[in-house]
């Protein structure tokens, strides 16, 4: 930098910036900025064209098909009408239809009256959970130091169901998104029912209608943590509880696990919007609502109108407007059409759907500001309370994510993209000892994830069964796949496989991040709007809204008013009950071949299509308007400060982490347990799958057989994590140092037998699996494999097994190691799904050396195996 004298020294002027050079520099900067804006504008233009094309194509395709179907139905109807007219029966059909329609109208109105009565009774009772099971209160969050309106319930097993208190307990967290709790267990075929039938204790996290005074979302998280501690205290011999979070309860479960990593067992997240900016252009329009309709200030405004409480009825109304043809029209026409049988199911669901719950203003503001608009949980900027950040990397328990392509509220991108935004790559997941599994359904809708009996009988049943063995998986990212295999005893039996996945597999579900950039401008605009509202509007509004005005506003909300007006408390509905009772005694439905029933169905379909067409056009206009509003150059510049994503480590930085350094330092230390676990991990194939039957064998060995059982769950998980790092970063040395972990011949024979037992029969092994097993034996100075190991070698105890394998005769020892072909580690092995152990991919930061690296010389003292001291086996549950 020149000083003041040099600036005015004529001899140095040519070397100093001149006005001409300044102009050239300004021009260069302007050109670069223009080029950048042209690129960004081009991206926005492509998004707009994609949105218009995809919406237009879908509208044309679906509505043309529906129109064709409607025209065909109209032709059939005309033919039927003509035939009835020719036969002289048209008048009879008409009279019969009028009678039938009048009867159905009265019966439908009576069901709506019953719904109104159920609504008022439910409200008067405080909107209790709609669980189909009996419960008892275990713990009340209102009694905690940070009071919350949450309650821990124990599900009482129904008659004929036996619960084993030593089995891993389940804790279900239902969504608090306008409705009340209970949707996760309001049928016997449900998440709760699946766990109960498997003999697990089940607890349910419910909540009251109104929050405690001064309640914050952090109080809810503290209450949930206290509940899990109480469950652990009640089941000291069981493994840590499974925590299941549905929808909004899903990210709540992640908050709980991230802020209390020592508490939970596996965390199951069903349809939870953790990355709410994500989605596919032209397919997920709900994410644009905040940008088009307004940001955080709207729930703040509605909370102030409610006297500091946000009414969940607003959220329910928003859900109904997503698919108005279904929720505002077809639901009632279906009831009218099938009134003779549909009443009980309609009332059962409406009891939950019509129960509206309240949130404190700080709670709804945190949810909107930190999660849906700000996307701060994914960016690692969320704070559950001042000075307490939330980092999803802190979660140590396995995470299972369930998503569906048919979910229009939480598409798979919103349920899964947080994984690629939180971790650098799969190798970081391994380094941190994490196991993340995901499953994507083809077509089930959002509520179907929680309430569908078919999903409960298949996906949730298999997921619950898989939780017994999931902790035997090596750390990594997996996709859980369910396949139908056979019908047996009147039931469909499934097999489960775990395919190892990379981040590219998750990214392939999305269409890139360009469509997410405008949300940054929305987030910043929302912050500005909230500050202006808080400073200028809120003081005036709060001074005008009294408690009685707030209660009146809630009572007159359309969702409540429409139900209350149809109840028996309205004198106009008084005659409905008696009239419907008489009609049910003499009810005679119209003949199924009545052409006027077909005309009614055609009218219903046509009207529904018209409403759907309006919805589709609205969604298209929302998406196009959003990108035009927030994708222009000014909005991009305005939101640039909020675009920053989480800084992620690269491969070299990951290898330098203390966890990796410590693991590699122990590559030649350990004993029987470390050697067996290392070989199981090395057997895995980066592109293979792990069938559940082989995973179950691995889990049985690692959790029920000594010396693994005596390690305890925490120590065993630490060993699996350490050996995964060794196998990932130094696969060659991991194999070559196996003899240092297994000193005696009997230990080597027993270890080789245990490792061979996991994959199963030789004929079921892939060539690469068999080749790697042969290599293990060669390194351990054992002969080649000659026969299957069909029984668990450790089933009679570790010492007895050592004695049984002390005789070299069963092994048919060879004088020299056999030829096993070219050396292959897991980084080159094409081992298939049948490896029987968790698949592992070596980190890219650790390329295979050109020649094997010999182990460093080790003093004789370090060659002795590091075995756990003899101890009394601790009590164990049936599953780990």
C-alpha cells in the first residue's frame, strides 16, 4: 500500500491507479456482475418455464383423462336413461331415486348433527387424546420446573396382549399442528398397535389443548426429555427407548435427540418437514405459501388477535385449502353416497380432525421463524433457547426416516435433504458413528403414513422388527427396502434389505438447489416484517384485544362454528334425530342399477374436477408468482446474506478428526471382539445390500453371545464405530493386522467360524464374499473353507467355544496359505447383499496404496489381545 508521499510523487504516478484504470476496474466489475445476473436470471427463467410446463402438462394430462372418463360415463348414462325410457321405467327410477336421496339427506344431516355433538363434547372434555387404547398418566409436564402442557401416558395393553418390561420401550410423539394427539394410535392397526403386539411397552406423549402460561418450545423439549428419562427409569433392564415422531413430532424428536444425545435409542421420523425449502419445481407448491401470503408476521398477528394464543384451527383450515375438493366437498358427498355404512368411520376421524389446539405465541413464532421460513435447523443456526444451539450432528442414536412420494405436505426432499445439508458426506456419518436409514413409499399420502392400516401392517411392522437389529449395522447411510415374498397362513410375509446409499442417491430425489435461493430473500423479508410489526402494530393491537374478545374470535372461527351450528344445541336440528331413527327402521336404498345414481356420481365427479382445476391453476400461479417476486435481481441481492449454507468439512479434514486418528492408532490393538467386528465390517460391499436374516444373525451374535454381550451396548457401539473407521481409512492394514488381535490358534479358528456363520451357507455367498473370507483365513494361517457353519459357534459360551475349536482337526489345517487370487478389500470387492454385515464404503480421503503397507514393528507386550475383564453377564432384553 503506498503512503501519502508516494501517492503524490510524479515519478510513481504511472505505477499508481489512475482514473482510467479505475474506470476499467469499474467496468470489469460491472461486466462480471452483469454476467452473474444473467446467469441467475437465466436460472430463474428456466425455473419459471419448468414450473409452467410441469403444471401445464399435469393439468392437461390429468384433466383431459378425467374429461374423457366423464364423457364416457355420460354416454353410458344416456344409454341407460334411454333403455329405462324405452322400458317405461324412467319415472319409477326417478321416484325411487328422489325417495332414496331424501332419506340419505336426512341421515347425512343427522351424522353432521352427531359430529357437532361429538365436537362440543370433545371440547367440553378438554380435547383428550383420541387413542383407541386405555391409558394412565405417568408424568405431567405442568409439574416440571419449566412447565409445559405435555403429558406422558402409558398405553395399557388390551386383553390378550402381553408386554415384556425388559423389551425396548416405545415413546410416540404425535404432531402438535392444529389437531390434538392420538392419531398415531387411534386404530388397532397403528404404530402403537404394532409395538404392543410385539410385546414392547408403549408410552404416548400427549398434550393439553392450551399451553401453560409463559410456555416456550424449549419447555416442551425439556418435558419430552424428562419423559424419556422416566421411561428409562421404569425399564432399567431394557435398551434405550425408541422415539417415534410423526410429522411435526418428527422434528421435535430430532430436537430432543440433538439436545439430549444420551437419552434416546433409535429415532423414527415419519413425514417430518425438516428441510422445508426443498422440493421439486412444479410439484410441491405448499412451500411457497409464506413467500406469497406473508411470513412470520401473520402468525404473530393471529396470536395477538387470540390474546397471545395461536389457534390451531387456522392451520387446519390451511390444510383443507390444499385439497379443497377432497376436504371441503368429496368428504361430504362420499358420506351422502354411503350413508348406510360410512357414518361411524366419518365420526371417528372427525373427532380428531375437529379437535383444535392452541400454541403460545413464542412457540408458533419459533416454528415459523426458525424452521419453515428461516430453515435454520438445516443451516445449524437454530437455537432452542438463547445460548443453546441445536446441531443435528450431535445425535448419536440411529435415525430412521419414512417419507412418501404421495405426501403433498412433506415431500421426500423435505424429509431427507437435511442429511446432505448436515454432513459432508457418508464418511462423516461413519466417523461420527451414526446410522441413518430411510424408506420412501411410492404413493401413500401424508396422513396415511400415520393412520393407514395397510402401512401399519407392512412398513411399520417391518420397521419395528428391524429396530431389534439396526444397531448391529455399521455406521453409514442406508435405504430400507421391503419386498413381498409370499403368502403364508393367510398373511403376507416380507423380507427387508438395507442398501448402502450415497448422498447422490438422496440428491437424485431432488432437482437441485436453484429453486431454493429465493427463499433466502423471503426469510430476510420475514424478519424485517416481524420487526416492523412488533414495533408498530403489536402494541396497539394488544391494547385492543381483551380475553373475552379473543375467546369470541376462537368460538366464531368457521371451523368451530360450522360444527357447533349443526349440533343438537341448535333448535333447528332437533327433529333430525327422531326422523333419522325412524328412517333407519324403514330404510330401503335405491336399486344399484338406477340410472339416476349414475347421474349423481357423474355430477359429483364433474364438480370435483372443477374444484381440482381451480386448485391446480392456483398452485401454478402461486409458484410462478413466487419466483417472479423473489427470483429477480433485487430480491437475490436482498436475500444473499441469508443464503449461506452450513460449512462442511472436506475429506482431508475428516481424516484429521480426533476420532479417526484415535481409531487408526488402535489398528493393531484389541482382542477377539475387535477382530470379529472388523472382519464383519470388511465383508461389506459399498453397493450391496444387507438382508435382514443375516443382519439378525449378526445382531444375535453381537448382543447375546459373549464376549460381545459382556461389553454392554455403549462399549459395543464404540468398538463398531472404531473398527468402521479402521476399515474405511486403512482397509489393507486392517486385514494385515488381524493376527495381532488374535494370538492363539483356537481364537483364530473360532473368529473365522463366527465370521463365516453370519453370511450363511457357502452357496448363498457372492464370489467376492467368499474370496474375502478366504483371505481372512490366509492371513490368520488357517486352511481354506471346506464346509458351512450353520450353527452359532458362540452359543455355548466363549470359553467352551474356545475349547471346542482348540483341536485343529475340524479346520483341516493346511501347511501353507492357499492361493486366494488378487488381494481385494472392501474398496474394490463386489460383495453382494449377502455379506451378512453392515456395508461400508472407504472414505475417499484414504486411497488404497499401490503396495500393501506392512504393519509397524510392535513390542511383544502390545501383541496380547485386549479382552474385557471377566464379569458377571448383565441382564439383557430379548432385543438390543
